[in-house]
C-alpha cells in the first residue's frame, strides 16, 4: 500500500476535485467545522455540480453519494496533514499545510498550469471564482457518467 504522504492526487479526479472543494470551504469557514457545515458551505455556494448520479446513496450508506465523496476528500486531506489532527469527532479544520496546498493549487489554475475546464464536478461560477478568465465552452470536460449522451449525439 502506498504512503498517502507521497501518493499523487490528480487535480482532475473525483477525489482531487473533492479535496479542492473541501479545502476551499474550510478556508472560507475558518476555525473548527462539522461535516454538515462544510457540505452546507459547498451546497449553498453552488460549487458542486450535483446531478442525478450524485443523489442516491452508495449501498449500505444513508447519505447522497456526493456527501460520501466529500467525506473521502476529508480523509485524503487528513492523511496528507492538510487538516488538523484532533481528538474531536467530526472536526474539520484546515491546517497550515492545507492552506499552502490550496493557495498553490489556486495559483496553478490561475496560471493555466492546471485547467479548471477539466474539473467536471465544479459548476461554472465556482470555476470562474478560481480562474477569473474562465468562460464555459464545449472544451469543458464532461462527467464520465454523462459521456453516453455525447455518444448518442455523435451517432
């Protein structure tokens, strides 16, 4: 099993996009937060492009799939020391390293080293908040579960 400290997390994977959303929310909320605070911030901000595929729970779970994805993103942050390690249950707090990672990632998007167009889980207004030059276009990535629509259009 690879050490999460050294494993790469693609900024374009579901988990990578979720990590950015979680860190961004934690940065804005500040202090100590509960899972529902973070999910509420993301939902109220209209950042996550929730589709019908995100709403049913995974088998054995009782929350929408996208809530579970964000919880996994929290785990990724925690394992990489991007969140503070506390003994408190349901404590979501960004660490200094987490703030530095968020700053660095935001800068990479703004300098076009990374492309917000590839972040299919993010809504256009959120993409624009990260990269002010962003405008929606046909070059935007399509969610993998929605690719079948493109196939139908091409045939």
